């Protein structure tokens, strides 16, 4: 029992009784922390608007029997201010928070790298200079690297042989790029610009990433989302809300237990001529 300090990002809020909330933070040193903010829903609350989603805060907490108690909050960066009112940035931000939450199941388990990645991505989104979709996909790819699920990009996921510079096919169940000898059925065929964008986002090479066209960005988004959701064994609620112009191609995972996929093949906008060959497909209804 006692007090401790940390910095954290507010991932989400839940109501608790009349006036309180449970706040879920991703913290720098203590991983995911769920703590009670007492009286936060009263207009006179000393926490004010500091405990809102996207807030990067300096915290003092008191260890409780089941949940810790927030005793002091100071805003370091009010990232929410740069996101609300800008639908693409806001929805991309929601996907960042949901992914960070899902990737940290155990409370108290340190997640320092993910925390630093999240703060950097929120800064990139709120700053407004970078394309919000590239920020999101770079975050998702690098979060998967941290989680140990990095998709193979230049090497075959099964036998490890290097592509020249890339292999032709990508298989989510196999773990990413696959050589012709190892490829399972249903592997998709990304374009060269899509491979280059995947590699650039993973490596943080913004010069290459920002030089890519809309088709490569759209297909990369589809592959990243499919790879992430395969490993999470569930879909993310916030990803379909991300306002990507032209929609995001759905990567056909076929009959995969535990992963929900939409059976509608869409309007036939394909990267290759044969849908059963595992082409990338748009998600119907996502284009806004
Ligand atoms: Zn291989």
C-alpha cells in the first residue's frame, strides 16, 4: 500500500457509480493500470478534463485493494485537442488506443516500448503533419513487432529465404511473405509499392512511406489489419470506423476459425483477376 507516480496515456473510461470513473491507462513503468478517479463526473472535479481519452498525463496513484486510486493528475500533452473535430485523425487515434489496450492483457506487466510507441504515434497524429493512416499503420506494424508477431516482409515466413527484394505472396496464417516453394493456398499478391510501404512503415522510413500512392496505402492497410486481427483472434471495433478514402481491402483469410470475416466479396475491385487466388478486396460499406 502506498503512493506511486508514473506517466500514462488514458486509453478509456468507464462509469462507476454516480460520480466516479474507472480510468484505464497505459503507463510508462507499470504497464496497463486501471484506477478509480473519484468524483470525476462532478462539475467541481479537481481532475477537470485532464482524464479524457488520448490524454498524456503525469499521475500520482494510491495502491488500493482491488483498483488503485488516482490522487493527482497533470496534463503533459492534451492530444485529444488535436484529434477531436478531425474525423480521420480521431478515428485513427481510437484505433491506436484500442490496439494498445488489446495488446496489454495483464495489468502491471511492463509495456514500456508500446507506451513510447503510442505516445509517439499520438504526437504524430495530433501534430497534423503526417498522414493519419500512415501513422496508424506504422503504429500497428511496430506494435506487432513489439508483441512478437511482426509479419515477415523481405524473408519467407516459413523457410526464411530472402526475397529479391521481396517474395511475391503474403499469407496472414503463414506469418507474412512466403516464397513460391512454401506458399499456402489463399496467399495474396501485393504490388511492389505495397511491399515497399510495409517495409518503410515497419522501419520508420517516412520519406519512402510518404512517397507512396493511394493504392499501395489502401492495400497495406488491408494487410496490416488482417495480420493484426488474426493474431488478436478478434476484430477491432475501431478499425472499420477509420475513414479511409476508397475503403480498405479485406484480405481473404478463408475458413479461419476464430477470426470473423465478412463473406460479401464486395464490388470486385481486385488486385489480381481471380478472387479465389486470394486477391485483396475492399470492405463493403467502409468507403465514406
Ligand atoms: Zn519459403
